[in-house]
C-alpha cells in the first residue's frame, strides 16, 4: 500500500459573530399582555364568585323592597345590582345590560320619590374590566398560540434566520479588547519572512498618520499564500492582534451560499462596517472560492461568484489609501486566482508561508505544548525530526492526539511514546486492530510490505525505512514508513526513479511469491503512475520529450485539474507521453524485479518476522538487513515523509 500523508483538517478558530438582532419587542409585550389577561379574567371570575355568595333576589322583589323603603343603597356594576338593606344584609340581582337601572325601576312602577330614597352608585365595571372579562376567553387562546409559534421559531432560528439575514455581512469580529481571542506574533512559530513583511502592515495600522504625512502609499491588499494548515488564518489574526485593531473575517465559501446577489451585498456590508471602525483589518479567508479566474466557462459560470468578486474589487478600488483599512486574504491555490485580484492597488502584496522546517516544527510543537503537562522523557526535537512535511495544523493535532492518548490511559502526563503514536495517527489515520486479516491475507500483506522495504533498502536514492507494519491503518492493509532526516525542497530524477521502483516492490513481491496479484497494490499503482506522468509532462525528466512542461496551460485555466481536450497538445504528443510513462514504469519494474529475485532470502526473512510480530521498527529491520549482507543506508535526504 502506498499512501501520501494528507494534511489534517485545519482547526477553525472560534470568533464571535457580529451580534444578531434581539428577539422582537412586541412579542415580549404580547406575552406580558397574555399573562395579564389570564390573571385579570381569573380575578373577574373570583369576583363573580364572591358576589354570588350573597343571596340573589329577582329584580321584581328588589323593586318592591325599594318601594317599601327597606333598601338603603344600591350599587350597579354592569348587569349586576348590589343592594344594601337597612338591616345591613346584602342582596344581589341581575338587570338587563342595555337599559339603565333607573329606567328598569321605572318599568316596575316605582315613583321618583321612592327611587330618591336610595343612594345609587354606578360602578366602573361596565367599562374596562367588563370588556376584559368578555374578551379574555377569545384572546387568551390566540395569544397562547402566538406565543407557542414564537417559541418554536426561536428554536429553528439558527437555520431559519439565515434566510432572513441575507445581506447582512455574517462576518465574525474579533475586537482588540478581546484578550481571549487575541493572537500575537509570538503565538505563531516560524514563518519569519512572512512576519517581517507583515510587520510593515502592523506599523501602518498602528500609526497611519506617520505614513500618510510623508506621502507613502500603503498597500490595500495583502495575499497570504501557503498550503492548508500552515497558519495563514492564524497569522492574519496576529496582525490584527499586534496592531490592536478590529478584525473582520469572512470565508470565501460563505459568500457562495444561497441566493444570487447575496454575496455582493454582504461584501458591501462588510466593508461598510469595517470602514466605520477603521483602522481595521478585513480578512477574506479561502478567497479562491470567489476569486477564481472569471469567464473560463468551466464550472458553469457561477454568477454569484462573479458578482461577489466584482463587488470585492469595487470596494477595494473605492476606499482611499488613507482610510487605514487593510484587506488580508488567504488562499492555498494562488494559481487559480483571477488576475484582476492581484493587480496593483488590490492584492499587490503577496506573502508566502512555507511548510515549517525542522526548527519551526519544534517551535510549533513547543507552542502547542504550553498548556499540556509533558513527561520528563519528552523530546520535542525528536518529534520535529520525525515529522517532515507536516503543517502547523498537523503538528497541533499531534500534540492534541498525544494528550488524548494519555488521558485515555488515565495518565497525568504526556509521554514521548504518546507523541510518537500520534504522529502515525495524524499521518495515516487511526490503527484498525479490529480489522483482522485472515492467515492468507496476512501473508500476502507481509510479503507486499517486505517487497517495498527491501527495494527501498537496496536502491541508493530511496529514503531509509523507519518502520514496517501489517496492522491496518485507515484504508491501508499495511504500510512501510520511510522518512528522510531533513527536509528538502527539491527532488531529483534519480530519486523519483527509485521511488517508482520502490512503489512497485509490493506488487512484484506478491507476483513472485504467490504467482498472483491482489487489489492491495492498486493505490501504489495510482501513485506511481501519477508520478511518472508528472516526470514526463511537468518536470522535463523524459529523455525523448526533453525539457518541456506540457501541462503549463492546465493550472491556470482549468483549476489545476486536467480536463481532456482542455489543452493544446497534439494527439501525437499525447501518444509520446504515454510511451514515455510506460518506459519509465517498465524500467522501474525491471529494477524492482531484479532486486527481489537477487535478495529473495531477505524478503522471506522480513516477511516471516512481520507475520510473527506485525510491526518492525527501524533498528530491528536493519539487523535483518545486516544479517543478510545488506548495508543499511545512512543517507540524509529526500523531501517528504511518504508511506509505501
Ligand atoms: P490555514 O489558515 O493556513 O489553513 P490555520 O491558520 O487555520 O491554517 O492553522 C490552523 C491551526 O494550526 C492554528 O489554529 C494553529 O493552532 C496551528 N498552527 C498552524 N501554523 C502554526 C504556527 N506557525 N505556529 C503555531 N501554530 C500553528
Ligand atoms: Zn504497497
Ligand atoms: Mg485558514
């Protein structure tokens, strides 16, 4: 199996959202009203109940009592009549609502003299309280319903509100006062050149006047370029932190979300908000999501993307250099960016962030070890040595996985062994001990890996084997880990050729030992074919075709993805390329076959040991080599950590 290390997912840095609008006021008011109505109607009912405590008499009886002078006073509330008698007893009665009380009494033939003998007070209840009482049974359910709907709508706000908030910028803001979220240059290890270039920007944001007075034109846009996980986002935040200015950030992919036109209005919003709090930084992460070359027709001409990109350009042209607003953008695909973005006056500064070298890696590990208790045996420089090709994010991940391993085994400190295991986990995915190979599969895998390891050890330009294992990891049944001692930025033709031969080691061993081939070699074949093709078409490493880059047009217009017919190769050239690729692979195949034939005894020895112990570390592997007359390499080169 061959697997290339894949960069771990970059951790998103948490940042606070620009505060959304609070729950609407009238809703809160409606809830309060509903509660009030419920209470008041309850009160009314209780009131009614108290009334009915008194003896109820028909109106005719009351009228005759008034006529006989037994009643002292009367109070009328709505349809309820409350009469106080001379003997201090209280009796109630009902009258029709529409007619007034005196009118009613007249109907019972009472004379005005008789009526004037009693004191009549008309209560307020016919007014407000009456109407509450009448309307409450109707209003309360309605208000309850509205309340429930409001409550439910709050639950789905996270998803639902997006549809309502389009146009608002959705940018995250880290304010300079936010001590927890603030990142400084000291939190970013390595990247010295990048930091020193960005220092100028920091200077300007801190003291824009100084620059403007002397007539200096300050860059509007700075493009951070580098592989994913190299700390572009982190560095952008550090610039804001150092300068002590607000940091507005939005990701290119967020623009391309919903409706056409949203991206453009969001961009406008974002810049408007940022301008208000200038000096400030606007950070557009993953700008390649919106900033790809326009009008290639590939990808269906996304209108939304183009409009957003245009709006970004308009905004950047629109603000004056003295506005002290600087746009930082990050991308790991600078090759696909629209040329309009990198014109002077836009993102005319470019800062490249490389993968960390050995010293940087140690620094990054040290930064991420800050809050973790390390055991006495931990040596971060050894870890840095064993992790060429890993990005800052991967290294942060290694430290984290180490801590998880220690915690899972209930230890209080992280040991070196935890970290060593984490490296493999980050590079290859977790071990799958549960994925048990049957006896035959185990044998085949052992011979396959032994084949890789043997070829790697015999060929002079392949890098040394660090570990062989037939414990499955990720998708691989087994793996051979080979690591260089130092990072290198260049690889030579000889190294590539040995690489291809080594990748074929597994395939050749299987065929020779078992007379058959399994699917286990498919990934090896894919990788080595791609490498051979690159040698011919990109690196000018084919003797027949010579120094020519045949995919030069690809990266620019076709997003780096080869699309058939999308380039200007002739059929004849295509045929020649295929021939050359075949030739390279054929030669490598012969080399691998010769080596395995010649050292069949060693192959058997390695495979036997593998079946027995499943994992062989470097020391033990070299003992087997020496016992069979092969001198282990002490070569210190080759760029990437790769697995075969
Ligand atoms: P990018 O934006 O380039 O993909 P990030 O800035 O998101 O990478 O980095 C992801 C994480 O990796 C950071 O939050 C940080 O924890 C870690 N990291 C990356 N580079 C460095 C570095 N140079 N120093 C310290 N930590 C780093
Ligand atoms: Zn393999
Ligand atoms: Mg990022």
